[in-house]
């Protein structure tokens, strides 16, 4: 009887873990690009850093019901003809993003500099990964010793 209960508990735990995959969680992260135009004539959320790269700033909000350890965001910049000018990825630096909590993101397009910045007419920013931070009983152990 005790053994049966233990197996049932194990099965339940496994089911929960498999349902809460990173790919499901990423759909629950709300992404917002800063709505304030930082320079006239430049899209909201975009700016050029001191080194001349295009940057896109925004926030992610954890809409899932579990804390997240990491949210990875990817951005792509296109010209008027739809040609890809550059890509950028960034990961949130907060220790833990609680449900409902927001974190800043800053995408740096290392290849979009100088005249290419003026060619940017469209951009896409998407959440590509959301990693839960809950410590389960060894079922998920993605944390490296750092
Ligand atoms: Zn930069």
C-alpha cells in the first residue's frame, strides 16, 4: 500500500514536470517593447548605444504561475524590402522572476551599425525560452555549478 502510494506520487510529479516545459512557459511571458520614442524618427524602444549598435529595449512579464529563472528573448531587424539586417538575443539577468514580476530586456544588434540603422524599417521580438526556477526533487537539474 505504501509502495503504491509512493509510485502514484512519483507519477504525479513526473506528469507535472512534463507539462511545465520551457516551451509552454515561454508562451506565458508577456513581452513589451518600450513605448517611449527615445529619438525623433526612431521607432519606440530603439536607440543607438555609444559603440554605435542598434539596441531595442523592453520588458518581459512572467504571466506563468511559477517563478522563472531565465527568460531568453530574440530580436530580428529587417529593412523595407524585408531583408534581414541583423539578429540579437538576450537573457534576463534577474535571479528569479516571480509570477507577475517584470524584468528589463535590452537587445543589442552587433551587426546593425552606422547606415544600416537607418535601413531598419521593421523588427520582431519574441520570447524563445522560459526556464522555471523551482527546485524540483532532482527531476530537472539544469543549473550548472557556477
Ligand atoms: Zn551596444
